[in-house]
């Protein structure tokens, strides 16, 4: 999975299940199914409706940042949002001792292998 970051003026669209980013410096593409997160910085980035729709259908979260490079909005796919609610409810229903043990396992993993556990 990839995190795609766009920081300079660009046109973003899709063609043949590829996310296409066209900039003055050139054109880049990545298969939509490989994108996990799209982050845009700046006002001169245009994303087509079809690109945003295909990204959402693929479960990609899009973060739109303002001129100050701080997040201004986040596009969360509807399917992912429903799943997130289900996961949150399941986590809340866990007995406290089980949740504590799972949390300890996660923390140990993050300490032993930073970047491997997300």
C-alpha cells in the first residue's frame, strides 16, 4: 500500500484503474488498488470527480490541506466508515482485561518494530 502526497500544482484523474498525477515536472501513475491514502497540499491541485469516486470505492482516504499545510478536510469512503463503526463497536464491547492485553501486544509490537505495526 502507498501513501500518495501531492505538494505542487497538479491535475489528478484516473485512466484504466490508474491514478494519474500530471504536473509541470511530468506525469506519474500508480494503480488505484495500491493507494491507501492521498494527501494534497495547496490550492492548485485539481482532482476529478471520477478520480475521487474511484479512490473512495477502493477504500482510499483523502486528506485535503489548506495553504497552511494543515488538514482542512478528509474524505472517508462510505464503506470504510461503516466498517470503522462496526470495528469501534466490537472494540468497545471487549472485556476490559482482554482490551488491556491486546493493547499491550500492540505497544510491544510498535516498540520492537516501529513502522511495521500500524
